[in-house]
């Protein structure tokens, strides 16, 4: 009896101290950038916009370093805004048609090529989350972009499959037929891979949900939908308890530590603190660099880039092995 109890105790201790090898990707937390491709708006457009809409001009007054530099710093969540050009079947990357299209990578293919080059050089990296906005909004006097319809999504999927196919964490694998909760891969199994999310609702989301298990991108549907796995909840102050509940239930959540340059301008860290404490796996910011243009200490950062999740992390969580 005594020997049996010792055996059970040793087995329990072994399990506890081995848990770190089985940490799943929903049990970590990482920082990412918002509109990751973005360069500064041309001065002329920035000045004109400031005369027309001063708040909008302030909100768009930010830029990022190249994608590979962001990854080198430890960011593991990126965002790309893509437009659709039916004639060439291409996808320009930019924020607002005409006036805010300066980008480190002008097309979807060039962005993905840059990410693949970095990934090939760092094959053991933690999975990279890429969020996509399918841009077709009509804005006042600006030319109307092509709509994102069934053909546009089919063409976009084809590019994603061609360039990232073998490296994707797929909706159908995380939510197989009949599964209620997401079955996320372990961090070790997900190294070198990409998690793609279509950050759209309404008609675009409905179109993309057709055949969702075979799609390369996850959709951001609510827990009641069979495809539910990834959620976008942007305000961690207002929705703090909601985010924590989703994370506890096994979903992956993206939230924002700052928005429209507001928090960074006045060094307001309340939203940042709520974002981290909520347990949202992906915490998005425009200010991950050690310095910001406002001359204060505002920064959103995790030492090492990835850490154990404060809400969903396992009882014993050890990320000693290189997260990269």
C-alpha cells in the first residue's frame, strides 16, 4: 500500500513537472501589432485630412517597422488589410484607398514572402497569428474599391494555400466534426506555423463560413457557432470579464491595449493592464518599440515575446525551451 502511494505520488510529480512540454497555443500570451504593414501617410494627405477631420488625422498618425524587425523583437501577431483587384487577381495591402496605402509590403504575396523568409530562418518560432481585414468600404469622395465577394475570397484563399498551405493551423483541425470546444495544438507541434484569421462580420463573414472547415482562415463567430475558435474583443476595459470567460472556455482572443494613438499620447496604461490581465492570447498595439514618438514611457511588451497565459495557463507552465 505504501509503495503504491509512493508510486502514485511520483507519477503525479512527474506529470506536474512535465506539463510544460504540453502547453497548448491557447495557454500562452503574446504581443502583436495593429495594421502591421503600415508606413506613415504621405504628408500632403495627412495635412489635408487634418483640415477635414482632425480626429481621424490623429488616429492615422502612426507607422511600423518592417515585418521582419517586428518578428525579431518577439511579436507573434500581425495584421494585414487587403484590397481586391479583379483584373489582376491581386491583393494590394494598405489602410485607406489612395490616401493611406504606404506599406512595407505592397501586396499580399510580398507580405507573405517576407514572413516566409523570416520563418525559414527561424523554424522553431512560436506560431504567428495573422489577422486580415478584407477592405471594400466606400469612403466619401475616394474611389470605391472592388467588393469582396465569393470570387475574391476564393482567389485570396488560393494565394494563402499556395504560399502557406503546409504551415497552416487549420479550422477543420481545431474544430473537427462534432467538437464543441477548440482542440488547439501544443506549442511544440505548432512551431513554425501560422494561424490566419478573417476579421470580418456581416455578409463577408457569412460568405466565408461556407465550407469553413476547408478554409485556410478562421472566422470570428461567437461561441454558439460550430466554427467558433477565435474571437476579436477589442475593448478589454469594457469587456474584461467576457474575455476572461472566453479564454477559460478554450477560445483564443485578440484584444487591443491601445487604439487610435489615444493611450500612447498621454501614457495611459489602464487599457494595457486590462488587456494583459484579461488573458487574451493576442494583445495588439501600435507601440511595442522601446521608444515612441510622444516622448513618454508608453510601451506594450512581454519580455521574451511569449509567456504563459495568466488565465488559461496550466498549473505548471514552463517555457524554458526557446519560444523564438
